């Protein structure tokens, strides 16, 4: 989230698209009801299904799964055509006037530079024109045809309401009504918030869905303002924390990058990360990258990390490919290229696509270690459960070790919510049986491993032997110790850069912000964005002061929000060029003539003068981007791409299948179905009654939603002779499931490209373990395809077929 | 060959001649009657307890409210089948006859105890027949409505609106049944010499002559034994 | 040492002090009890409370059901899916509240509406269950409006099922007592709001004094009217004297749209007749009959068999015996009108 849950109450219009906040985030959704009650805010839901969120919405529009980009580009086109643009914002805070290289262009739904062999773009043309002074060339008159604004207008020109209706199946009148409601928020005193979740990410072009809305929000001047923003509703209580501390194959904490083979030493690594400002006076905050990286390396290897050895940089693993994401790991596993797999708090047998492939993959492991509080399906992938897990245990030689862990209510620590709040929690129950915290288990594995390296040596023992491990109890570091390490502290006395006679920080003291981190080895900090969470003043995450003097939902003294306890990112953009809030009633910060101040922590140097420094300090331009340069693998503008399995062809390029640069392995192409065999669009989702595959282990949740089902329209049910509550078989190119049928008015057939498209809704929560009835998940059916940028599987749009099955209706 | 009975039931016969005693109810019938009677008393007491708050204390007789709640319908079932047996034995002689109308027309005489001017009657007079048919009908109604409101075993048998009617009809029928029960008991007491028919099984010749002369006459005219029966 | 009495809760999220406090819902606060007519007048009048369910804010998440199960420690069965979102499929003795889902294609606006209503006891001011109940003190009404089932006094007869205009009470199959929402009387007694209201993430369920809830509802209704629901209104049916669980409905003119919420609920005339006039008239009739019979027995001459009757019988039998001896066959036939 750029904003926070509590900030949603400040909005005038909530657009829930690519998510189902009421159902999947019911507790956070309370802030939508607050906005409706306090401000008379309206709620729009755009979704293939009339969801529980839609049930409390002011307006609903249906959409075909996987066509969101067309819808969003259509809204942008409408806003531009109808002058629903917050001009002052767009002119000053975006790159609309920047000139793009002449070579850049697009045709047939593709951008320049596509290489069919490598399934990737040569992105060199996706760049600004740089002047001799090293700064980007701009045209404030917007007359230059190569300026971003003109390119954007040309890019969205095809997305007429008629085109949107044809692609999305959204009736034109409904689409236009949504446009009108959104267009009202171009006013500086009206804001719209976007709440989205996996309905946007689980596509082969998920990142571009989100880009599309971000661009619309920029157009309306809604980024950085109270009640605005791009608000990703994270799917797990601590999934934000997972990405923050870099539990990705290509990241280290604080969104720093894991080195690649092409970066053998520290200086090579840093050479591409200078982040020189692209416009005069800009902060380009990533210029501090070195400070964060050195502090991270010092946190890893302490005294062993020295300037001479590049702070231990060489002990970091180097990627030979872009990343080892989940899809790639399981693909490698299925080829027998993985021996041991640690599965920690993860149930991939139910959560990753193409379950048949996963079962095969796990069967090729020598050892599978599952760390989980629950008896997961993954740990029992070798057990035969009839149709629910039809395997032959005698053919599976994988050894499975289950290490029971504590669950969140049984241990202490912080979870990071969608609004980037690190909220400390305390153990509420005693862990049952032999369960141990994940930290205890990992520590014990580490200590044994280190002992082996000490005794027996081995290849490259340094990263293990030199690892800092100065916890009071090496077998069981406390949550507070780990949090302090993430925060960072001075290793030696740190002098004040402005006055070397003064001391900025005494050795051993916790840093109070990432501004105190140094690149000379005098500080350590494992996750720079968490700096300030556990300072000399104590555990900031444990604060529970719910006073909100401004009434803006800022709650400065409730827990800690990264970065720097800032609640709304880019909040400098909530003010006009002179530093006055666009809407005085919703002031987050303002320029008081000498400095920035207000209820929130300014997202800019507090003394950075208005009109000099742009609000988007993380970008070298100082402004935000309609044209995203080379940051997205599948294009600097979002363009409509069909899902890999689609009932209609892409009208921009009928030959193009899916996203041309999406994560797709050659072996999986044969397992894609087409509309002749599988005419129905399947989409997966959560239900309020359950949380993923956990709560089916709980009797109460099992009571509230006991059995696997699929949802279909009355029309499809009639067509296929399916009774309400009847049993159906649903199959795709990759597998089959049996479910109960919920026949509903809430899913309606859509007319796309002249043909009727039926949607089959498949909720995710059942498996063959737990208190609920045995069932399946949509991952049995889903394709092994991932997003081009973040490799999220395409669970939200693929093709299936359905028929009535044995076993009569129960109602 | 058999001697046809018109006013008497099998087993009815002259028991002794000096003095005359007449067998009115066989042992099995008397047992049947008393089972029915005591069940009915149990039902009335338990039913009344649930019918009116001021009589709720009667549940104490059965071991409390919940016991009363489950016992009452079981007694009802017992009563139903017990009464059904009685019914099968008695229904034929309780069919209305021409003389019943005349008897009823002179009900004042009956109440005064002056039966001299009344027509001769078979085994049952119109009052007894009224009790018989009244009870038969009400028991049928109560067993049907009782099952409808029998929460323990038939909770969803009928819709709630029907259930409401059923519970009201059940209660009203019970009131009616109690009234008939009072008539029945009182008539048996008031008409001296009656009760022994259900205890010893016999009545005196004078009683039979006075109240059920046709019945006596038929028995008097029969052979002692009735091989076919 | 006396423990301080808990305050009356005025919000769903009321947080009374954590030290133990004495109950604030006393036996003397009972203003009506089933099958008990002459209750002593209460010493005090508690403020009327109410739970307000704003259907327009409800997202059907079932947190209320979950909270209800947890707080009341009930154990509903894991049923099966029968093609709907209602689970369990109905109120049960183990499930005191239930989200009911209705898909309504509004013929006026041509918009689909998914009407979601939290079903459960309405806590009527004039409770049909209490009227129908034969067991003294099994159903009580406190002066704050809460209608509570006292299981210790309940006999499990199911009369409350017939009495309730909303089809709420359910008889427990093994415990044989009637069960329904208590409005968390045990929580209210110690200063806390109902569990469902506390758990509700969108504050679609709120709790407080009845007056405040009506005022809150008015504010919500105004908002709904501004959003185009011209018939929005409060459901506080006067047919049962008003209720202590109320709804804000977008279509207050058609409550039955919401999974058959009664349009105009009242205690059935049949139930009223049965538990009213019939009860007393019936008892009187039986009493009069019994007393009348006794009086008659005491005062009137009994119907006794006379010596004459005995003699006549003797003669009839003897005469018949003679005839049988003479005419064995004929005597078998009855002789009409013979003397």
C-alpha cells in the first residue's frame, strides 16, 4: 500500500478491482464503511463475480477475467478525452513532458525490441532522450510527439468504450458510468483509492494490471494524497514482511538486489546503482544504496566484513539467471534437478499451479522438509486419499520430515500489514507438543551446519563460519534481538557529518533512522527500511497509542510504519507546487515557509524547498512515471494481452498467445488448453469463511464453509443440466476436480468479441487434510504460467470445462 | 351354529341365576379398560401441568418438567393403542339405535334417575355411546395433533403455522376429553352398581334390568355357553 | 467485601474494567417470565438496550457466527454444501445466528442485489415464545428488553417454536432444551456488548441503548436514501411491541425480500387464543364440571337399583331358562317386545 488501511476512511471513491476486499480482507474493509459513513464515499466494484464487496457497493460492473488492462486503458482514454485530468499534478509531478527515444514504438500489441527466441524484449529503446547535461530532455508545451503525454494518448487511443466492451464484456453503459464516477476524482479535492489484491497479480501480466491503475491514479492526482493511492491488500498477515526482508530469490532485505554472476565484486555491483538524478536538484534517494548495502553486509558478517574484502560481498550468492522463483524451482524439481527442499510455512501442493506436475516434482526429491504448525497436504503428498490425492505411495521414495512449528499466536514478533505497519504481537498461547519456533529450528540447523564446516571444512565455508551470531542464546535468538538487528546500530562511534566534533551516534546505540546508516562500516542494519523500528527509545512496533489528533487516520504513535514511520508514501504530492495541500481539509503535510510539517512524516527532506525538489524522491527524475522506462519486462505502457488460455483472440494481435515475455517453460506449453476443448473461463478466489488452507483445520471455519464448490451462472447450469447443489466435474488440460455446484445470479455470461463467455468460479480452501470435508483446489486445474515481472501464477484466468457428475443434488 | 348377538358382546352372559348376576366385561376387557383409564389419568395430569401454569406443580408427580415432557406423548401412544383395542371390542354395540333418540329426548328423566318411562336399552345407553364416540374422536385428534407437536421425534413434521393450530386443537381436545372423562366417571359413580362391571366384571340382575333391559333379555335367552366364541 | 456491580454496556466494544465485577442483570430485573403471572414489581428499570443490524453495511463474512460459536461454546456440525452460502443451512440448537443470503434482481433498477441478513432472535418486546412456554421461568424478559432462555427451567417441549413469529428457537436433540440467541445476556450482565457485535468488522452490528440505536439507524437511513434507496427504513416491528434486535433495511417496505423476514410479525392469534382465553376457560370448564359432578353427587339422589328391579330380573332370567329348556332353538332368537 502507498497509504494505509486507516487512511481509506479519507477517500471519496473506492474502486475495488482485482480484489474482493470485503470478502478477503473483511477487517480492513471496515475503513471503506467508514469512508462511506464519514464522507459519503462511493464504492465501485469491477469483478467477474458479484462479490460480497459488490453487495455493499454503489455500482458494479462485470468484467471478463484477464481483461483488466483494456478496461483501465479505456478509463484513461476516457479521462483524457473528457479532460478529467488533475493538470497541476500531472504537469509537475509526472514525466508527461519527458521525451522518449525515437526508436521506441509499438505495433501489433508488441513493443519495439522483441526477440522471439529468448521470449524477451531488448529494452534499449524504452528510454528517455538524455541531453548533453545528463538530464532528460523535456517539452513543457507537450507539443513534441515524442513526449510521454503524446505517446500515452496514442497508446490508449484504441481503447474506446466499444473496444472495452468487446474485450472485457463490460456493457458500454456500465463502463461509461464507472468512467464518470472515476472522472470526478480528477478534482484536487476529490480522491479515489484503489484496493486490489491477487485478482490483479495472479495473471501473466499482473504487474501491468497494477501499472494501469497507478497511471490512472497519477492522471487523477491521487498518488501521495490522503484517501488515494495504490493499495495492495496483501494476501497473508505478514506477506508484506516477507517481501520487505527479501524472502525472494533475487532480493535481500529492504528491496536490495541479490548480485548476479555478472557482478563479481562489490564495486561492479555498485557501478550500476549510482542513481544519478535525471533532473536538476532531485534527491534520487537510491543514491544512498551503498550505505544500505554496506550496513546489510556488516549485519551479516560483522567484523569479518571489511572495506578490503568488499564488506564480504563475495560471500553473497550470485544468481546465474534472473531468479529462482517458485515456478522455476518446481519446474527444476520435476526434472529431477533438486534433491532437498525446505518448505517453510508453505503448502505448494495446494497453492501452486498444475498439481499433477507438483506431485511428480515432490516425488523426485530425496528429502522434503516441511516446517509448519499444521499437517499440510504438501507433507502428505505421498498419501493416497482416493480421488482427492490419487497417488501410489509405493512408487514414491521421497523422505519427508515434518518439523512442527509454532503459529503466530504462540510466539512473539512483528507482522507487517498491508499498510507497512510493523505491529508487534505477544504470545497468546503455549505452543503445543514438540513444536518450536521457526527461529529455533533454523538456528539449530545453522549451528549444526557451522559445526560441520568447522570440523570438516568444505567449499566456501566463509559465509557460514563468518556469519554474525551474537545472540544471548545462540539456539534461540529472541524476536527482540532479531528486530534490533533489522533496525541497525552503530558499530563504532559515528561522527556528525555536518560537525565532525560532534557525535551522531555512540558505538552500540541503535540507529533511529536509515539516515544514520553509513557506507564506511561504522553502522550495521539488516533491513534499511526497518530502521527506526527498534531504537534507543525502545520497541516502536509495540506502541499502542490510538490517539489521532489530526483525525486523518495517521496514528503516528501506533506501531511503526516503514519507511521512517511514514503512513502515506509520496505525501509531498499531497500538496501543490508551493507546498499547500490540494485539499486543506485533508492535510498530511504542508510547507510552513521553512520546512515540511504535518500529521504525517514528510516523504521528502524536511527542508527541501517547494518547486525545487520533486515529490517522487525514489526516482532519479523526482517525478512519477506514466512511461516506466525499462523497469517492466513487458513494456513501458500496459497493453492488452490475453491470458495464456483465453476464449477469445487478442484483437491487437490474434497470433499472440498470452504475455509474450511471461514466465513459461517449454514443457508446459503442451499442457495449455484451447477454447475448442475448454470453452469456459475459470477464476480462483478466496472466501471470507476461510484463510487459505489453514482454517479448514479449524472446526468453526469448517462449519461456516464446509465443502468445496464451484460457482456458475444459472445460464451455464441450464445449458449443462447442472442442479443447484449438484455434483459436477470440472477439468482442464491439466487435471480434474469434483465439486458441488453453487448456481447463482451473481455470475452472468459475458458477451466478448461476439461470443458468450461463461465464467466458472473456483474457491481455494479445500484439500485432503483438516476438519472440513475433503476437496480440491483450483491449482489442480491452473496453468504453470507466471507473471512476466514477478512470476505470480496465472490463477485468475484459464480455461476449463464442466459437466454434471455422479452423486445427485443434496438440496 | 351360533346364536346371533344383537345387544351383547362376546363373553356377556348370565353368571348366576339366584340371585341373578350378569357378566358384563371379560377380564381382558377390564384390564384393557383400566390400562386405558390409568393412562388417561396420567395424561390428564401431565397434560394439565403443561396446559395451565397453576397446575405446573403436577409435573412433580412424574419427576419434573422434562420427564413430564417426554412421558406424556409416550403415555399418549399407549393410550391410543389401548383405546384402540377397546374400540374394536365396543364399537359395534355403540352404533346409534332408534331408542337412543327417545332416551335422549327424555334426558331429564335420566338425570333424575327415573328410568321407568324410558325405552328398553341394549348394552349401552346414548350417554355411554356419546362418551365412547366422543372419546374415540378426541383421542384420534389428539394422537394426530400430538405427533405434529412431538418435538422430540417429529420436530419438522409440519410447518409452524400448522403446528400452532395443532397445539391449540390438542389443548382444546384435551379439555373436551377431560369433560367427557368427568361425565364418564361421575355417571359410573352416580349410577350405583356400575363400577363393579369394571372391577368384578359382573352386574346385578336388577342393574341390568333397570339400565340395559334388552341386553339382559338377550343374555337371558341364550344358552350358557357359546361354542363359537 | 462487596464486588462492584458491572456497568450497563452501551456499545458493542464496551470494555469494562478487567477485575471481576458482580452481574448487573439480576433475578429482580426480570419483568416477565413464562408461566408465571405474579412476578414482584422490579425494583428498578434498566435502560432498554438493542442490537442494530445494518444490512446495508453487512458483508456476510460470518464473523458473527464464528464469534457466537466461540463465545457460547457451541458445536455445530460440519455439514455439506447444498448449493448455497448458508452454513449451517439453518439455525440449529448449536448455531444461534445465521447469515441468510438472497439474490434479488431489483425489477425497478435492474440491478442485482445480494441481500445478506443476519438471522437470529429478535428479542421482541412482546415475545411469542414466552407467551407459549408452559414451564415457569424457562423464558424470561429483563427490564432492559433481553429475552433469555433459562435452560435449567426448560423442559424442551417446543411450544416456544410454535409461539415465535420469527421461527427462531431450536430444541437441542440431546440436551432437550430450547436454544437461541441470548443477546449475550451473560456478557451484557458484566458490561460487555454481544459477541457478534464486537466481532463485526464493518460495524454492521452495533449495540447500545434502544434510543441510541434508533438514532443511529436514522442516520444510516438518511445515507441510504441519499444513495437512492428511497424506501430505506428501520425494522422494529410494532406487531410484537418492537424488538430489541432491529434491522436497517434498504427496502424497508419489503422485509420479506430478506430471506422471508416477516413483513408484519405478530404473535399468532391461534397462539394467543390457546395461551390466553382457552387456557382459563378450559380450566374453568373442567373445574366447573368436576365441582358440578361432585355437587350433584352430594345433593342429588343416586340412581340406585331397586328391589323391584332385582325381582324383575330374577323373573326374566327364570322365565327365559324355562323357555330355553322347552324350545332350545327358538330361544336363541331374541324376542322383541317380550315382557
